[in-house]
C-alpha cells in the first residue's frame, strides 16, 4: 500500500448565525424570526410574566407541623403497641407455664392426700407393742416404749382383745367435754 503525502491546511470556521425555535403551539422546528405554518408568530408573542417566589402561608406551615407531630405520635404509639404486644405474649407464655405447674402440683396434692388418708387410717387404728411389754403405744417414740428387744404392730382393738392395756402417756384418747 502506498502512502500519499497530503498537505493539511486549516480552514477557518465561519460563525453560525442562523437560530431556530420550536413552535410552542404545534412543536415544529422553524427558522428564527419567521412565523410557523400553524399561524404562531414569535414576533407577536408576549413574553411570559416572571413569577414571583411566594413564601408558604402560615396555614401551610401550621398544617405541616401538625402533620409531623401526628406522624411522630403515631410512630411512638406503634413502638408502644409493639412493646405491649411482646409483654402480652410473654405473660401468656408465663400463664401457660404456670397452668402446667399448677396441674402438676394438683396431681401431687391428690397423691399426697391419698397417702395421708392411708397414714391417718394407720395412725388412728394401729399401735406398737414391745415384745416384753404389757402396754400398747400409739406413739413409737414414747419415753415409756422400749422397742430394743423387738415389737409387734397391732390394730388397737386386737391389742385390747389380747389383754394389752393402753399407755397412759401416748395412748390417751380425748373425751369430748360435756356442757351443762
């Protein structure tokens, strides 16, 4: 490929003096100073008045402040509501746990009452007779009761029918007081 040497000369640009405008009525592009085909003539058009900057009125300012205050109050209420809702859920969970505990304790109480009934039957009707003794004792920890040699447990009626007599310290049966 052969290279050709070309001289470069600067060409002076001529200033562009033509201006164009867009017709505000129909949107066509027209040469400045000439009327548009729709009939709009820029030379007869009145320049729009400059709008003066208006300051916001007192009512707008007051309403804006009231709106912001209302928004702040609503946000605070929502936060308070969320906290109350969380507290309520915690309280409901604690209540459910307490109900489970109460149910468990109620069954324990029923069981203990059954055992107490059995023990009171024993306590009201049973007695201890030392192997070498002649008295029966309602309280095995009685000071006159010596269980070191051994002992028998009887029904009090059977002990009486076998000839044992009641210990005066621990087998006293209280009699109701008669009134005049």
